[in-house]
């Protein structure tokens, strides 16, 4: 196992600190990734896409108030630690928490999240499916629509990567998007955070097509009372 993973849950981030980290690591371009969830294979697909585009990936989970039933900070951290140590090129990742509360404000919060990461030194930011959404309150790509409107007005100072999906395709046998799979949607299954939460609540390992077993096991090892808020 590689040991060069540093996973930090800070009290507060400062732009000067993160910019120094990025500079020290030699990142000229850095993609910010907002999350409040444990890493599953759809997140992994988005993050690997960012790693293809940028020098570095800044995984920046929310550390602060979240709604009842969301994953604890500890569960998020344990999953990412495993991912970074055992699968990712650790030298190209910076993982550090962002102390703020989730507001579940959908599109407007997506832009807010992007501006925070711009101020922290990111050059790119991922806005995926139902960013900062809750239940079915917002349409899945409402944040993309707002992002396009704002970008049409002028430069936000950060490149927004508006990414669709991804989902699992049983024909392809892997995680794909509309752009990479030509199969009918009967072969597709959403990688649902809700389903993954239900599995953990029963004490089960989620489908390995949705979440890496190593990560599921690390999270389950926390004990059920420490997985959810
Ligand atoms: Zn397919």
C-alpha cells in the first residue's frame, strides 16, 4: 500500500494556503470537486475525467452542517483515504475539507461552490448531475442551465466542467455517459446515492459496480452509528 496520502479535515481553508499547496505540487491547472457524499464509481468517473484535463484534482468535501441522513464527515474521509491511497495517483490529488454548511440551493449553490473554489486557486470546477440538489426539487441539470447563462454574461474566472451522468451500463460493463455509450437505456442503471445509503443502513456492501468493495468495507468498518448524521 502506498503511504503518501494526506487527508486533512481543516478548521478553515485559506486561499493563500491552498494556492501554496497547488504551487508546491506543481499544479498549473487544478480542478475543484465539491462533495458531501462518500465516493462511488460515478464520482470516480468524473474525477478521473478531471485528472485527464488538469494537473491536479482538489477534492474538497463539505465539513459542516448537513441534513439528517447524510454521510458523516468521517465516512466521507475514510472512503476517500482508501481511494487515494490505493487507486488514485496520490501526488496529483489534494484532499481537504471545506468548513461551511450545505444549503441544498441547487443551481445557485453550484455557482457559489464554483466561486469558493476559484478563490481557493482552482482553474476548473465540476458541476455534475443535480448539484447541491435535494430529493427531486430541482431538475437534474438546472445547475448547468444557470452556469451557461452566467458564463454567457462574462468570465467567471473559473472554467466550469458541465458533466452529464455518469451511470452504469450492463452492456458496456462499466461506468459510462451519454457521450461514451451507445446502448439503449434499458441497459443503464443510475448510480444512486440513495440506494447506496440504504445498503449501508442494512449493513450490506453496495453493488460493486456502484462502489468499490474496498471503500464499502472501510466505511462499514466504522460501525452503523458513525456512518450517518
Ligand atoms: Zn453501454
